[in-house]
C-alpha cells in the first residue's frame, strides 16, 4: 500500500465515522427515512470529494474536526445527487456501489425524501458553529456550496445531461455540461479548505482551478469506465450512457483521445498546486489516482 493509499483510507475512515455520527438512527415513526439516509450514504464509495476537502484543509492547518464536517457535508450532497439520479424519472438505475439503489431497496417516494433530507442537512452542518467559530467562514461555505450544487452548478448540469439525450453536443458544450454536473462540486471541495482558513483570493483561485481540471479528468475516466469497465469493477451498470444517447467525452474525442485528454488535464491540475510546495503532495498523487482508477 502506497502512502497515498494510506492517506485516502485514513481520510475515508474519519469521514465515515463522522457521517455515522451525523446520521443516527431513530425509533420514531419516520425511522425508515433515517435508515434509508444511512443506506444511501454509508454504502461504500470512493470519498474523493471528502478527501479533497481534508487534503486542502490540511495545507492551511485547519483543525481536522472542522475539516471533517465540511467533508461530510460534501458527501451528503453527493449522495443526494446519486439517489435522485438513480430514480426512474432520471437515469433509472437499479444498482449503485454494487447494491440496490435507494428507490429499489425502499421505494421512489422514500428516495425523493432521502435526497431532500441529505441536501438540507449538508447546509445545517456548514452553518453550525462547530464547523467554524468564524461566522464569515460559515457563510462563505454555505454560499459556495449553494452555487456549486444549484441551478448554475450540479443541478443545471443534470438538466443539460437530460437534454443531451435528444441533441448532439459539441466538445465545448460537453465540457460545459460536465463542468456543471461534476466539476462544480469538486471545485467546491478543493476551495473549501481555503475558505475555512480564510485564505486569500490567490490561494482560493489556485485550488479552484486545480479542482476544475481534476473534475474534468475524473469525468473523462468515468466515461471510459462506462465503456471499458465491468459491473464488478464499477459497482453499477455499464454501457448505459451510450444506450441512452448521453453526451460523453468519448463522443467527441474517441477512446484514445479521451484517455490523452484526461492525462493532460491531470498534469495541468498539478501545475495549479505549485505555489503550495510539498504541502500539496497528496493532491498531486490524487491526480494520478483519478486517471488510473478502475472503479
């Protein structure tokens, strides 16, 4: 196991413990909701977005107990997006992380409520004083996450993704779709540590640009896995993007071109980290991990 593997595993374990604490079970009448929320979140996953939050926070010596709360909030938003994406009215997937999706395990109405609850809890976490004693930092986190997750970010990207099933997108349009759908949440994860630390604009911008390039590399690798991966590797159905006519980088770049572009973006992402020196080494290693992963 490499030093990066160890760091990723340790960050995942810490975030999972925090998520478990933030998502307690209940014996109230609405117990199924809380059970389903835990099922959606504590069901495996790479935890790359939380890792980025933890690593970027570590560069500014942010207290780990504060960073892990932001990391958990990011994962709650990510989990909500997956629960809703899997619904029959969206991507209609039955498998997620090798297990039945939430609407299959429970029902569609529960899945909708699970997503709603996870999203709102993420903002509750960021707004709480345990996340930061500085009210300006908390407000900036809430504002940045709202932008990343909303109509000008992830949700808008999902709308474009649905519309793309009936229209051919060129390369620039595909890049915009993926920057919104995937990239904005990854960009928030990169910038979160700097926001918590009240770092200056230069440092925040560098981390945001790093994460944008990394996000595109991540999405291209996802597109490749949908074509070249297996259900056992990815934990979800493969080949569905092409069958649904979804816009992917493979459509405009081809397999070899997409692989080259992902490598170029990963290298470009590293250049944005130069000002941070050795403190950014975990994020540099993440760039290599993203484009070589098989799940």
